[in-house]
C-alpha cells in the first residue's frame, strides 16, 4: 500500500514539474516592454495631452480597436469610451476619447 501512495506522490510531483513551464509560458512576462507601435501610440497621446498610465491607455486603445474592428464608427467608439470612463471615474474626457480612437486606429490597429 505504501508503494501506491508513494507512486501517487511521484506522479503529482511530475505533473507539477511539467506543468510549471507551461504555466509560465502562457502567463507571459509581467511587464513586457511596449511594442514600437505601442510606443508611437503613447507618444501620440502624450502630444495630445491625454493623461493616464501607459497600461490604462493601452487597455483603452485596444478596446477602441475592438470596436473599430467590429465595424463601429470612430465617433461611436469614442462616445462609448467616454461613457465607460464616466462610469469608472477614470477622467477620460470626450476630447481624450477621440484622441485615443484616432491614435489606436493609426498605431495599434491600422487597417482595422
């Protein structure tokens, strides 16, 4: 009986040992450097004086890309981002939301 129990532990250890590299691969790096397109997008937003952290601006930019790729017109996407910002309290103005959509279309999802 003790061999079965010991064998079960060995199987569990092997399972954990082999699943750990896969989990790290799927998770990816915690703070990956932004791509050149993301740097251009963030630089564009900085020139437009849109405030926020890089992570939050990238998140909103990719949200804008999702809307544009679904065929939603840019002004509607900007209004949606603005309304979401009002709900969350992020402080994104309508002018900022329009800049985010323009920057996303130009840099993050060109040819959407």
